[in-house]
C-alpha cells in the first residue's frame, strides 16, 4: 500500500517554509520595511540620545539589544498575528484544510519563514550598528551562546504566540489595528525604547509578566559589559530566570496555538 | 455499482433552526451528481459535512467508506483521495501558476503530472504568470487544477463556472466530462441549471433542508411527460398551443400550410421551469 502513504508532515512543512519565504521576498514593500525599519529606528534613537549610560556604554549599544529582541516579536508574533487572519479571510486556510496537509506542516512553514526573516533582520541590524553607530560586538563565546539560545527560544515562543493570538482579530482587515498596539505598548514597557530601570515600578512589573522584557534583558547581557548587570533591577542578568520564562511562554504558545487554531472565521 | 457517498437521515441544527432536516443520498462511483437548491436551502451545509468541514447533529455519513468527521492521520489519508474546489479564494497571488500547482502536488501520495494538469485546465500560456495577473476565469481554472492535482477519486466542485464567459464554460464542461470518463466521481453544486443539464448524470433538488427529488436532468419533475408548447406564425399573428401530443399537431399544421410552417418551435418545459416550480418561487430564500 505504498501508494496511499501520504508525505510526512515535516517534508510538507519544509516545502511550505520555502514557499512562504518565496512569497515574502516577492512583496518588495514589506521586505524593505521589515528589514530596514529597525535600522531606521536605531539611526533615530542613536542620533537623539548621544549620551553614555555608564562609562563606555552608549545608548546605541543599549538600544541594539532592545531592537534585536523586538525583531523577534515583530517577525514572529506581529507578522503572524496579522497575516494569519488575512489568510483566513482570503480562504487560503480553508483551501489548505481540504488537502492532506496537516496543521503541523502549516506551523512548521511559519517557523521557517519567521526564523529566516528574523535572522536576516538581525544580521543587517548588527552590520549597520557596527559600521555606522559604533556598536561593539561581544568577543566572549559564552555571550554568543547566550545570543543563540535567546534567538532560538525567543523566535519559537514568538511564532507560537503569534499563531495563538491570530484567533483574536475578527477580520484580516482589522488585524493590524488589534495587534500593533499590543506590540508597541509591550516595547515601551519592556525597556526597548527607554532604559528599563528609568521606567515606573508598575510598568516594570507588568513587563516582567511578558517575554519581551526577558528577551531584551537577555540581549543586554550579550551586548553590554558584565559590569552593567549591577544596574539592572535585580542587580544581575538573571540568565536562568530568563531561560525559564521564555521557555514557559513557548510552551503556553504551543498549547494555545494547537488548541485554538481556526481555519475559518466563525459564522 | 458501488456508492462513493452514502448519507442516511442527515440532520444539522443551528439552535432552533434546522438547516439540514433529514437527507438521504447515494452517489455512485463515476457519476456527475449535481445538487441544486436556492440559497439557504441547506445545500452548502450538506456539502461541507461531506467534505469534513462541518460536524453534523445526527445521521450517518460515509464518503469513500469513511466517516468524514475524523481527525489526525486517518483524516490525511482520506483527504489524500479527495479533491475540493471551493468558492473563490483570493490569495495575494505572488506565486506563479506552475509554482502553486507544483507546491500543492507535494501534499499528495500520488500526484498527477504538473504539466499535464496545467494543459488539462488550459493554462499552458499562463504557466509562469503570477496568480494576481490572472483573469477571474483563469483563476477558477487554477482552483480546479489544485483540486485535481492529487488524482482524487472524488471531486467536489462548488459553483465552478461563476464569472466564466460562454466559451470558457464550454471548455470547462468538457474538462469535467473528461475527468468523469477517467473514473472520477464528481459532486457539483451550481446555480446554473443549464450547467447541471449539460453535465450531470443525476441531480438532486434541495429545499428547506430536505431533498425534493433525485432524478436525471431529463426526467426531473416529470419533464419528459409534461405538456409541450407549439408556436407558429399564422399570417401576422404568433399562435401557440399546449399539447401532450405535439407530433400530431405539427403534422396537422404541416398539411394546413402545405409545406414550411413559419416560425415553428416545439418547446418542452426547461429544467429551469421545472426547478422553479419545485422550489415554489423564492420562498426558500433566507
């Protein structure tokens, strides 16, 4: 019965990933916007805040950590929570549901496209930071290890939460209006645009519930000197706690996305 | 003959509203079966239950020997044998025709040849065109290509020719007949009665959640035995007469006019006449 053996979920997922990357790359405006926007923000904030936070730590250096963490949220959570309702409205999802493609393959495709766009975004941001804004890259391999697991865990959590959140917008047209404020507020609260310890305590506490604050703090532990850890709220980088909280959000996101995923808008 | 689809006392309620109120249906292998009915008659609900998109309230359903209300790997194996062409999908269309069809072919265990499918639906010239540059009719043919790429045993077609020009419709009909002749069972829902007449081996008329009649298009609603209307031109006046024996009337007229009867037509009630009579005007509408 070889004839009836349907292709594996993973092989279909990889095919979907390739297709989604191809589709993304063909939407020129969104490619330019997704990849250049973080660099523009870095240029603006780097020019406005030229002071040093402590000896040898420029605002640009602080800000790059926040922008990389934000990139995880933008390419994963924001992109998916807006795109999936659009695909639902267009009937793309219903058509897929009528084929032997399982939901898991669809998710794998999303993970791939998010990871690839996120990686390109981060690399371009780092290149621009080093060339134009005096950003220093870490030399310690341990820090690059931290960088790697935050990227992997963070983009995984961000993707899963984006798929989970995609059930909330009632239509593709309104999705952006529902999703974008959530992301922007989270960015302000999590110390992306401002120095986290300058924020009011209640804001810090709200931010500590969500993963972006931990991704941002984790990225600071990579890009800022260890002496800066004393300036954090806890007086340390809290690396272990960062790992646990992002992992928990990944698990929550996975469970929610599998349980609540909708192929069609309810009538 | 074996039943590809068998449905017994199917019901589906939404609150107090019974959209499908006890339907029995058997669709045989290799036939084109058309479902007709006004909007809100329960046609779409019935088809979506057969397609595994909706759950049912009660009754038994078997599609290719499987209950469509399944999940997981069993559902994938079942979907591997089925093709579904839904109403309008409107993707952004940044992929080409052949890229899209080739991608969908990777979902199935036994896909048809991509080039052959493109030729079959008449999109050879548009093979490398991006989907967003296609016309409505071309897009619809792409939808059909995606429905048949997995070499399905059973194909669902929902309003397949909406927005087609007459020539494209004819071409499309012959494509569907070719599929039927190669052994594919086809379930068609359509608003066009001429389409049902041209394609379907059997038709079912659904109204208010129930099946009114299942028959061949030529026998539906007693069409073959209904009165015929004969019209002809007598001097300057168009005359017409209803009769159950049109041949005799034509012979009589022929003698009367001695040779050609001017403007002669003999018309049986059309499928549309019969259909409209069956559903009793527009009261099936929501």
